[in-house]
C-alpha cells in the first residue's frame, strides 16, 4: 500500500462474504451496481466493507472519533470502554 495512492479491490461478481476475513487496513469490500431512479442504467455502486484492522481515527462522516476513556470495571467484574463526550 502506498501513501495517498491506496487502491481498494471491490468484488462485484455476486460472491458471498467469506467465512473468515483477514483484517487489513483496507478491509474486504463487496459491491453491487444499483439502478437508482429506475432509469434502466446502473448508476450507483453500493459497497459494503468489513474486516478493518486497527483503530480507526475517523467515523463514516469523516469526522475524528473522540478519544476513549480507560476501561472501567463494573460491579460484576466486566469491563467496558466508553467514548468521552465532546466538550
């Protein structure tokens, strides 16, 4: 993968999701062409991506994610990580 020259492979052959996806920074993407507006032409590529590796710094809108608080133990011994509310 090159800096700023990343390419993504999007499978559009109708395949199903694999049972195991090796996590990667690009993930694994499957797409399908959609006729948006019933014009008789496939004009939208709808893509779903799974199997991303590592922490993400941005959400799906492109905004930075808030930093996470340290894990806190509950009374029953389970732990959880909660995002810090924006200030």
